[in-house]
C-alpha cells in the first residue's frame, strides 16, 4: 500500500504513514492540525471538462478524416455511375434502352459527335458531356440505322425540385424522334410519371417549328389543346410538374433555335 503524506499546518512538518501522528514531533501540534497531501494526477483528468473537449475534438477530426478518405476513394466509382446514368438518358432519347454496364459501349457506338453551341448556333469550346460552360448548349449527334439524330439537353423546375431531360430530332432539325425526362423529387404516381415511356413517347413526330416559326411543344391537360403548336397530354394529377416540363421545353429549346435553323 502506498504511503500517505500529512503536513502540519502549524510548522510545515511532513509526516509519512497511514495516518497523521498524534502530535507533531516538531511543534507538538495535535493530529487535527495535520492535512493529507494529495498527489497530483498524472496525465489528463478524465473527469475534467478539458479532457471531454479534447476527446470530442479528436473524435470529430478522426471521423472527418475517415469520411473524407472514403468519399475520395469512392469518387471515381460514383463518377462512373453518374456518367453511365447520363449516357442511358441520352440513349433513351433516341429510343435505345440498355443496362448501365452496357451504356458506355452503346453510347460510343451511336454518338458520333458531341459539341457545344452558343445562342447564335455557333460551336464553342468545351466538353459537351460535362456541359460546364456558361451560356452554351450541348448537342449530341447520333447515327441511328444510318440516319442522323440531334440530341439536345433540357433543364427546368418541377413541383419539388429540378427537372431535366433530352430531346432528339431528325436531320430536319424540327421533327422529334424521341425524348427522355428525369426529376429529383416529384411525387411518385403523379409528377414522377414524366419518367415513364407513356409520357415521353407522346413527343415522337411532334414539331418544334410551325411555318418556320419557333413554337416549342406544349404540355397540356388531357382534352385541352395548344393553338398554333404541337402538344402532348400532361400527367393526370401532376399539373405543376406538367407545366414545368412545358416551360422547360420552351426555355431550353429557345437556346437551340439558331442552331436548329442553321443549315450547317
């Protein structure tokens, strides 16, 4: 057992033993005048606030480092999956559906050219697939059964979040060949139905221009029409999403108008 230390409060004498002496051998003070000398704890006191703060800070940093490392390690796989999902969407706009593991090969087989154009229809520098250039519009040129199809990107807003998609036209740059739409958070069974072929297949054969004038394609309530332009039926119960798609088509295709009317 470790020996304890007791200090006389009168003269400062230090006694070592299991308990204080009956009287101080120096000043004769009684045992009541002795106090035990407590040894300072070595290292951090685990019951202290300082220890708690340091421990929490170390754990937060450690977890952050692990998460950052994991995210960085998985980023290449995530990017590959994102790219293949995008390739699948582009291919669906020309009525070609393939699983994710075949998307890259099929995309490379059918997409013969990809470039960016500005609002004047002129090609500009940049990566069409990444589409990161401001005020530029990606164009994908496909060869389907020996025929040229032009694919354009669409971006808009639905009821709960972003909408996007791709629309392809024949080599007349006017008649729609196919379409594909996606969303971030539209309501399942309602607005989310824009992703289904029952909706997108309606666009085939519709025309963007009427009598040489840009009209886009309207999305209307079932039984309604759009005077002077081609239209498709909207989603039952998904009015705001349908309106979002209609606006997305007009706004996005407006950026391609000069390209579509060019003879190049």
